[in-house]
C-alpha cells in the first residue's frame, strides 16, 4: 500500500483575505477601531463577503504606505 499525497489546505498568505482580527493585529489597533474607520469611510479598503468584513492584504499594505 502506498501513502497518498496530501494537499495543504492552508491559504496562501499573499492571496488570502484577512479578517478584522487579522487586520487589527497587523495594524496593531483594536478591532473596534477598524469598524469605526469603516463606518466613517476612513481606514483601509474593506469588502463584505456574506456577513463578514474582509480585507485584501495588498490593499492594507498600500493604505499603510499612503499614510
């Protein structure tokens, strides 16, 4: 019997969407701050995926560089 190859289901960090918690950790701000920025129209671009708010890492990096 030969072992079967397993594929990794871990998302690629360059293409994976970040949650509010992930983005807050990266920016070193509370999650509440991201929700406030989103409400005010400030902060990094965010996207709705179903009922969740998600961030594209490249857009977050670009937002940080533009500050």
